């Protein structure tokens, strides 16, 4: 069956690479991925699939499913396709979308040999907005038992089992009273409250767990130097080892803001964004993916747990079901993602090859799940031990 899915992906490679290039050429950010989602949905429809689009009350999300010969494991292959503001597909989500589409189409060709079913779920707004969190909250992952996706990286080797930290964004606004700068005592300086907020956070920083971090920028610090600012606004990015720690960190920022407002007599508002959970990669599934990638000629490393990792909404999915989000390089080391130089790599011939390799590796891993009950038991034994009790309903 693995040979069949590999051959099938080769047979549709022009269509897949065109899909990757179309998404790359039309970068769209969080929840505005109308063209990108439509490109994928069109490919699925051309292959005869009925597509639920929009899906789970998310306009740019979609789902298509192919059932096997009887009930069995329910497997979701996740496609991301959002870009970054101004710098386009600097995270290579066009490659993710293509790998997942290719894998879904290939598994669909052979699934009538197995009990179970496979779906592709289009999950928008990974970079901002937490699309998967919305789909989860709206029941779009209900009933699914496994989730698989890949992510492009750079370097010579791929990487499985990498974790990710919990993350959120916090917006803080201060409202003061504007007066002429010649008589500051008559005003309320919203910028002073902002500076105090940054100092308060720095004051608390030594108490943060080493994995926890708060980084902020002031996006509105006043408009004229000869006026006392009556309005200031800052954005903060918060990361923590776990969702539980992250909630405490957000509370800490709120307290720092309340204290700063109180200190200068300003009013304040705090808005906490979606909470991206830390990631729990399923090691047995990761190792199967590694074997499949290596069979396809891509050497892979296994990550050590922990590390100053970034964050993704796959974390929220990984708490609900065994999930993988493993890395395959599409360019040389030294070209980091979220950089315009990476955008230039994500539609090059090497990236196109990774679209096919990633599709094959995901499809082969899905076959491992469909084929081997003992592998499914191993996945779930690991999952049940790995997920902290606090997260189990
Ligand atoms: Zn990214
Ligand atoms: Zn990404």
C-alpha cells in the first residue's frame, strides 16, 4: 500500500506543485485565506470529493472525508495555508497545505482496503488568530482520534518530536487626560502609565519560570511631544511552558497594568488573545513518521524535550488527541523562517520536492495507523501517560 500511495502522489505531482505555487503567489493572512482555501477545495472537488466549506463556523476552514470499508480509526490530516503580513509565505504554509492535500488524496485511493476513515481539515490562521482553537471550540475536531501534519524547516536533516510552548497575546491601553506640556500637572499622562507597566513587568521578570517570557512593543505612545498623551497602547507576546503557567503570566501582566494605571491615575483596558497550548508530540507516531521520511531518503533527528521553542495552535489539538507536527527542511541552514529570504525558498524546486516527500511520508504514516492495531494501542498508551491530568475532562 505504501508503494501505491507513493506512486499515486508522483502521478499527481504537477497538480500538487501548481497548488503550492498558487498559494505562495497569493499570500493571505489570518482568516482572510479565501483564495488559498479555494485553491485546495478546487483540487479536492476535481478529485470528486464533497467538501464542507466553510467548516466549523470558520469561513476559510474546510473538511473532506473518505471512509474505508467499515468503522475504524478516524484520522485527520491538517492543512495550514495562512501567510505572514508583508513577507508572504515566510513560514512555508503553502508546502504544508500541499503535503496534506497530497497525503489525503493518496490515502483516499487505498482506504477501501481498511476499516477507518481519513479526513483533510483546512485550518486557517495559525500565525495569528488560532484557527485550530476556533475549530476545536466549535466541535470541528469532535470524534477524531489522530491528527497529522508536517512543517517545513531549514538545514540538512528533518526533526520529529519537537515541543512548543504555550503562547498568547495581550493588548494593554491606558486612557489619561491630554493637556499642554507646559502644565503637565493638570493632565494624566497615559505614557507614564505605559512606562510604569514595562518597568513593572521587568520588576516581576526574575520570578518568571525560565521557559516563560513576556515581550512588548508600544504601538501608540502619544502624538505630539508638547502634549501630555491621553492614550497609549502596547502589544505583548507571552510564552510559557504550559497553558496553566501562561494563564498565571497573563494575570501577572494584568496586575502590572492595573498597578501602573492606579499609580498615575489613568484608566486602563486589557485584552488577552487566544491561548495557544503547549505541544505534546506523540512519540510513537513521530518515530513512524521518521522511519517513513528516512525510507524516502530524508535523514531525521529526534528532538529532546523542552527548549526555547515557538508556539502553534497544533498544541491545542495535541491535548485532545495524539498529534504530530514534524519538520522537513526545504532549504539550507541559515535561512530562518519568518524572514523574507525564506519566502523566496518556499516555491523553489527543492520546496516542490518536499511537497511530494512530505505528502508521501504523511500518507505512509496514516497507513501505519490504519494497518496495525498494536501501533494504535502504543500511540494511545503514550498519549494517556503524556497528557497532564489537568487537561483531561
Ligand atoms: Zn510561522
Ligand atoms: Zn508555520
